[in-house]
């Protein structure tokens, strides 16, 4: 594959990919991120409650990517951005170096790059990076359909924000150049509002079945978090959402019927 074809392969999905920095505190990191984006063919930069970045430090670190810096879109919160961007369908990919019970399941970057490119062929994708010092908060993780780990040496796992962005974007760039995008994931994701409705329906159904009751709300939250990750990796479409909700509805009906039968048996036994 020649260099011109390599560029075309990333360019065909570049417009669908947005880099989202959550509360960045260094203008230099924002400028360096803009430069990393231009290095890998991307232009859509989203900043969530950022510091002052249109200054000498920001422009200096952006080098010849000042246009990306100037055209960045600014939002007050991650929730407000995802709510607006998700109205027409959006896959949200969060990047992290930390793993743990509340952060699983987490995918490896090398394995995820082709899948993310496959999403981007038909659906907007937000690549979300957390704060320089703390990354993404635990309460922000449920907003991500996928979590991707950027592997580092255990002796010194901390990664500079702009370095993390470049590592992730370069992985996507090289995967696109290699033609490894998974066309099986090229679908138009359902709007986030409909996804949230489906998750609420699923949780209601699980509660109706008393599923996870012994573990209390913590177990149910863990189950729902894992279900969000599972479904998030598939970029569900409207037809699939309707199918799933139809299944949940039938389960609820059966659960109600079973409750009525058991109630009748108890009443009969008490006579």
C-alpha cells in the first residue's frame, strides 16, 4: 500500500472521530494534542471546561496546528457534550491507564483500534481523555461505551496527557493504514437517549427478577456497568434496541404472571 492510499484510509473516517479532553489544565497539553491530531489526520477537538489555552503556550506547542486549536469546541461538562452529540448516535471511547473493579472490562489499545475505526466508518466516535492528574472520574466511566487501556511499564505507569492522545491516535492511524478496520462494526449507532432508555428498561427487568438482590445495589450496579460495556462495544442500532426491549417486556410479563401464580398458591395454602 503506498503512502497516498494510507492517507486516504484514515481520511475516510477522520471526520467521524473527535478527541475530547476533560478539564485539561495545561495550555501546553492542549496545544500538543492539537499537533498530535494534525500528525494523524484528525481535526475535531472538543474541550470540556478547559483552562485558558488560546495563549502563547498553547499556540507554541500546537506549532502548525493552530487551526485545530482555534476551531476547538468548548463545553461546560462531559454530560452536556455527550447529550447533544449523542442525539444522532455516538460511540464513546474512554482511555485510561488505571484498571479495577469499577473500571472493567477494559480493552487493550492494539485490539481496540480496528474496532474503533469500524465504528467510525458510519457512526461518530468520541475519544475521551481525562485530566492530567486524575484521568476520568469513576462517575464518568458509565458515560463511556468502551474503556481502552494504554499499556505502560508498571514501574512508571503515568503518561502525559498529550502523549496518551498521540499514542492512541497513532494506533488508529497505523491500523487504518494497514487496512485492519473491522467492517463488521460499521453500523449507525442508536441515539444515546434511546440507549439510556434501554438500559433503564434492562435494570427494571433485572429488579423484577430479583437478579442480583443478594448482593444489594452494589452488585446490580456492577452488572449494569458490565452490560453497558458489552452493548457499548457493539454500537447497537434502533432495530436491535427494539428487539432487546421486546425481550425485556416479555420477561417482565412472565415475571408478573409467575408472581400471580405464587401469590395464588400462598393464599390457597392459608385457607
